[in-house]
C-alpha cells in the first residue's frame, strides 16, 4: 500500500508562495498551492501596465505552467475565507481543504496611513484590474487635455503624483 504523504498547503501564488513551492519540488510531500487568481502577477512591472508600456499578459504568468512538470505540486484557483487551526482545515469558495502544514503567503494590503477619508478618491496599484483602471484614467485625462473642449485648467488633469 502506498504511504500517504504529508500535505503542505500554500495560500498565495505570489513571490513567496511560488518560491516555497519550488523549494519543495523534490521533497517527499504533496503540495497544494491555492490562489484567488490562476496567474502569478509580477508586481514590479505593474507601473508599465498602468502607463501603457506593457500589456497585462506580459506580467501575468499561468501558475499551472510553472509547475507543469512537478507531480507533487497541484494548483487550485480559489479564495481562502477562513482557517480553522483546531481542525487543520481551510474554508474556501471551492470547498474545505485539509492540511498537515499550512503556509499563508497572501501578501499585503494597501495602507492609507490614516488618510481613510480620501481612500475612495485614490487609485490603487496592487492588481492587474487596478493597473488597467489607472491606465484608463490617465489616458482619458490625456485625451481630455488634448481636446480641452471645456477649457479646464490643464494642471489638474495632467499632473500625476
Ligand atoms: C506596483 C508595485 C511595484 C513593486 N516593485 C517592486 C520592485 O521593483 N522590487 C521588489 O523587490 N519589490 C517590488 N514590489 C513589492 C513586491 O511585489 C512584493 O514585496 C511581493 O509581491 C510580495 O510577495 P508575497 O508573495 O508576499 O505577496 P504577493 O506577491 O502579493 O502574493 C500574494 C498572493 O496571495 C493571493 N491571495 C491573497 N489573499 C488571498 C486569499 N484570501 N485567497 C487566495 N489567494 C489570496 C494573491 O492573489 C496573490 O497572488 C512592488 C509591488 C508593487 C505593488
């Protein structure tokens, strides 16, 4: 009878999660990598997407492709909602996932440093949809400035901080 392997679950296919899964490729464990997206987002190049220098596809790489030759690594797309440590269980939108070892590599969130009141008026840059929002906002303002039909003060729409 085949021995049941230890199950390591890694939440997050960012830099941290991918690096750990790669390090475990030759270990005698079963690795389940789970992320809410099925692609790895290369965040350092997000500025280029937001400013039109790169297309989103250039900074999003399919996670399954990274591990296609690694039999002990499985990827699932899903969002983790809760961890139940007493039961070694993850609650996700694709069902419950048991684990022996759990690694949470879910990155970070934006910090508004107490500027919460203006939060809704700021453009974030932590995901590809946000980069595309920013790109659209900048390009629309450029077009507006070029046409300047309403004689708007250009500084307000051209200045980017
Ligand atoms: C615009 C920008 C530019 C940057 N430029 C640089 C740079 O030039 N050099 C540098 O060293 N660093 C840079 N960084 C920082 C670097 O990208 C981060 O430090 C790094 O991505 C952190 O890695 P991580 O694995 O901790 O998290 P992340 O890479 O953020 O990965 C976290 C993963 O967890 C997933 N996740 C989160 N919550 C859940 C959930 N509940 N369920 C399932 N999945 C979930 C996310 O989808 C994501 O894939 C930049 C960051 C940004 C935003």
